[in-house]
């Protein structure tokens, strides 16, 4: 495999499962840092702020620079600020999404929004989902941070943001606009902010339908690791397979 300037790691299923680090990924990240290469982290997880992601990785023995952490919450906030300036926004999501919207100067409201944005919130209730459906039926634009149907935890697979978004979709008949992978928004922000060329970037992930397709859709090389959602044999049978496939990231060493 050739050398890259920007190794863009997915997190859930690639670097860790829940609160447990994937040791092979941890060792490969340490190897890159010893070579003077600081990795990027591009996650569909919208619950946490950059500082919270950094703290979680630190507890696992992985040091990450905050400006190299890109979440679907940050990309979503930038998208809404660019396309719906001066509009009101209602948020059903975690700290990461709310803070990202505030950082972009968006006007967050509790009722009658112009834009409704959905991010993962483990404390979601039936009434919150019902209210979201009412807002969208009353004309709010429907934006979702990501379409992940499931994500790997230390216990198994748990429902993702996409599962909730599709529930709302089926009730309202309004299709959400998804920002996170496989859409290339996060990768484009990284490229622009660090003045990279696409041939200098590599997207690394465990989920073909999000991580790998994001890289393919954006036109950069991809590396699938067999530690999470999609099995290697499934990826290799795809019409557009990943550029590289490995069992674990230690295979690269």
C-alpha cells in the first residue's frame, strides 16, 4: 500500500467498540504517529463534541488533535448554516450536534422550526419522535446527521440514527437529507481545511455502506477492515470493492 498524508479513520467498529479499543487499530495509529503522521477521525457519531471524542480516545491510550476530529454533527451544522442561514432549527440529538449548531450561529428553537435535524440521542422518547413527525408534517426541512441503521457496541449491534430517521420517514413520507457517510461532506471539509489532494487521502472503515462508499463516492482510496459491520468476503464481492481489504490494521505492518 502506498503512503498517504491523510489517514481518515472511522471510529465505531474501526478504532473501538463501545468503550473498548480495538487493539490492532490502536497499535497502527501509534505506528503512524511515530512516523510523524497525525491521523484524522471521521465519524458518523453525532452525540459527542470534538473535545468529548478526544477525551474518549485519550482514555483508550490514543491521542488525537481536536482539529483532526470530524463528526457528522459538525458537517451537518456547516451544511445547515450554508443552505438555511437565518432559519430556526430544532434539534433532536446529543451535545455534539447542539454545540456544532451553536458554533455556526444557528438559532435553536423548541417549537415551529424551519429545519428539523435528527442526531443520535440514547435518551429519545416516543413523544420526541412524535413531535418530530408533527414538525416535519408542518413544513420543517428534515435533515439527519447520518443514516447508520446500526452500530457495533461492546454488547453487539445497537439501533443507529438511521433507524430512527427511517421511522420518521415512514410516518411523514418525507425523506431525510443525510449528511454523514456515505455522503462525502466530512471528507470534503477535511480536504479543504488541510489543503489536501484527493490522491493523498485514504478512508479507513469497517462498514462498506457508510465508510467505504463515502471514500468511493468522493473519489479517494479506501481500506476496509474486518472488525465491525461488513465482512471482508462481502466487500470483495461488491461491484465497487474497497481499494484494500485487511483482517486487522496490523496486517499493514
